C-alpha cells in the first residue's frame, strides 16, 4: 500500500473540471443506471443509482423477438433514466446484453430508443459483457492479485470468467439466464418435478462443455454478482438473523447456500416462495432457474464458498468509459489494484480541511505503533486499519463539530465509497474513528458490544494509539516533528522531537488526558519526554 500522504496529496490532473457520467445497463431482467462524478484528482463520487424490473426478455423463450409490451416497458424506463441523467448534465453510455443481443427485431428497439430518448445503445457480446463485469468487480473487492472465478447469472445468460491481475484467462457466456430458463421450463405454477428435472438436465448439458476447462485453472476464489447471487445472500443473512446495509464482500459457505437451495426448491409454488424471508418479491418467479444454475456450477467445481460482489456490469461500464477518456490525456486511470487507497481518498475528500492534520496524526501514530510491536503484537493488516482510521477520523467534521467523532463513525460505516473493505473491517475502522476522542470503548456501547471479543480487544489497542497520535497534534500545527518509543523498566518512554521556538504544551496536556486507554489496555505507564530540534 502506498503511503497515504502520497494518496491524499498526489492529484491526478487528467481533467481540470469535474466530469459526470451516467452508465446504463439494459439487462434482460432489469435496467440499471448509475450516475458518477469524476473529480480532477481521479476519485469518483456516486451521485445516484436506480434499478427497474423491465423484463425485456419476457414472453419469448428463444429470445427471437422482443414483444411490443416489453419494448414499451423498456423505452418508458429509458425515458425516465434519460431525465435523471439530464438532471445531472451527465454524459450517457448505455450497454445492452442478452435480450437485445439475440433479438431479431433489436434494431427496432435501438432506433426507437435513439429517436425517442436520444440515447445510442451499444449491444455487446457475451465475452465483452464478462469483461466489463470483471472490471466492475475489481472496483468493489480487493481481488486484483487473486485468481477468481466470476459467476454472473443474469436474466438471459450466465457469464463465467477466470481472471487474475486484470487479465482474463478464460471466459464464456451461456444461454442459461434465470428468465430464459423460467420461460422454457419453469413457467407452470406450481413447478412440477418433471419440469424441474428437465431444467436441471439442460443446465448440466450446457455447462458440461465448459466446466472441465474451468477445473484446469484451480485453485481460484469464487465471486458471484447480480440478482440471483444477491438474492441468495439476502436469504442466507435473514436465516441467520443478520441485518446488513451492504452485501459486498460477504462470504457465503456452501452449506448455507445448500440450505437456501433446499428451501427454494421445496417451495414448488410462487406463493410459498414469496414467504421465504429475504427473497425479493420481484424475483420470486425466476429464482428457481437462477438457483439451479448456481447450484450446478458450485457442485461441479466443489466450491467451499463464494464471495458476493455488489459491483457488476454498470460499474464496469463506468471504469471502461472513464478509461477511454484518459487515453486522450497525458496520464492514466488509477490502477485497479489500489481500490482501498481510492476509497480512503474519496471519503477523506468529504473534509479536505483536515488532510494536513490527518497526515501528521498518521505519521506519529504509526511511528509509535512500529516502535512498540513487541508490546501490542499486531501485524501489517491491523496497521492498515489504524492508518486508514488516522486519515478518516475527522471526516465527521463535514457535518458538525458537536460529537463529530460519532459522525465520523456513521460516515465510515455507511459510505458506499468504502469499497475493498469487508463489513467487519469497516466496522473496526469506523469504531477507531469513534473512539479517537471523548470516552473510550465501553461494554454498554451497542456497536462495540456486538463485536467478537478478539475484535473488541483489537479496537481497544488500535484506538489507544490513535488517541495518542491525535493528541500529539492537538494544535494542528505539526509542532511534534517525530517520536520514538522504547520499553524501559516496565514502562514506555516516548521521546518527542519538536520544533525549536514552538510551544508543545498543548500537545503534552492533550496526550496526558488521552493516554489512559493505552495504559489500561497494555498495563503499563506511558511517559513523554520533550526534545527540541
């Protein structure tokens, strides 16, 4: 990971003004739009996103034609999306997948869309769809260095892709979408055992041509995206009694998936399926087809688990489009392997006035952390959590000074920009910001008491360091240039090197007030010694 002082200060001057993009994904089941702002420093701000269940592929099991009713639904949705994009003065890129890719009458839809909305739609191949989904996933999960098997089950097709370090090692697009299978095999309600078996056999026959090739690329991490995957995840979490604002990065063990698969397949009628907690009512009629595809893939590759990505095609469209803008500039788009760095930079931008203080706090806090490895026994991962919290601890000041540490917690915990971190990592980082001032962690605090005991101890350890680092720049003038700490005679002696002619008394008072958590957590006294330089 780059030093965060470089991350926060290194501007990307590809564009002197902000640019706004609306990416539209015309899927077989749903249309999606996301509107983003590209800042001059290269960070993205997500302005809005919408999704509508259009069912463009409904009514034609072989996808030979788009029915008039489906065409009217799609165009009505596009008009709403165009109005939304225009309200932000956004440049539009629209991409269509399986339903339009296969329809003999697609040109009628494309011509009407351009005439009635002004939107030119790009119909992409199955392999291009897989590539864009991979680009989307790399923006939401820290998997750039890993070999992953991507599974994306849409309404009309399923994309399988093996990628590593941004390179595509294998990809295929199969006509195994949830709507397609429903229209062909699973339309009756209730679904008969015979039709279910016919659907299974069809899926097995299509997949059999590709799964042996996929096996040769093992080992890999399995990542799933889009509707079927997120629906399964929601049902698993409901079954466990867990509530999450975001699903991104959630790992689903195979046993948990099998429980949901059984629940879905045992509910042979739509009415019964709609009673399953966590299942979106709009997906109840097509979930069986999606579950069968996912089940066959996971069984054949003997996957122990899969990880969920909230990011998919539309985010891939965003990255690919912005990358094309950068090609004409004397610079390049930030790499896909530094999504955590970009996330921190984006959130820190909410309170840009605090960047210099954040850099000073990070420098001093990490010097103390590095000097006292023997005392805390933590590693590089925990150091990254602490460093991230150093740069984000003041972000709540963008709301109010009163209780801003609590505002910082809320922003970090709920920001969609915190991609690349798991839910548990975000919670830890948010709590470090929460406890950098005022009272330390307490068992009665709701957010703190829900943590595992080992994570509670981690938050206590790391927040005690952040409190000291923040205190050592109480004046926000970087009076303390550097420090070093040693363990001597059962206590920690910390030498503070400050600028001659400067008065460090405010810093000494501040750390004296805030060192109690450190001393209680580590069972040792902490003393400070001033050295002018």
